[in-house]
């Protein structure tokens, strides 16, 4: 499972309404693996609808409404154990962002 959430650290609250795209790197480039919009709590729990597979993934967040400088943020990460839960949050401010592997 892959989940995410977005926190607007400048406002001190979740970032709702952020469009998120999840892609898997394949032989011919990036392939859409899921997408959605963050809920009122800034969370997106339904990114992957099918079984998770090992590989390189990219999360792309449409962040223009929360950052004047970063209209889009992409995070690329590796899934080694397809049975594990990968929670990849985004902490966003107007001129910076960070991420980590959550639980």
C-alpha cells in the first residue's frame, strides 16, 4: 500500500484539495499507477487500487495553491517489499518542502 498526506506548515494545517499522481517507472517511461485528491485532513489513502509491485515510484503533487514558488513537487522513491506499507508525506511551505518515509 502507498499512502500520502500533505501538511501546509505555513498555515499549520492539512492541505486539502491537492491533486496527487502516482506513477511507476517502466520499460517505456512512467506509467500511471493511481491518482486522487487530498481530503479535508490532507490525506490520500486510495492511491493504488491494484496490487502493489516492487519498483521505482514517483508521487507528483500539484501544490500551486499552497506554494507560490513550487507549483508542483515530485518525490521519487523505491518500493522493495511490495507487501509493506509505504507512507510518503509532504510538508509544504511557500518556499520549501520536505518529506520522509512515515508509518
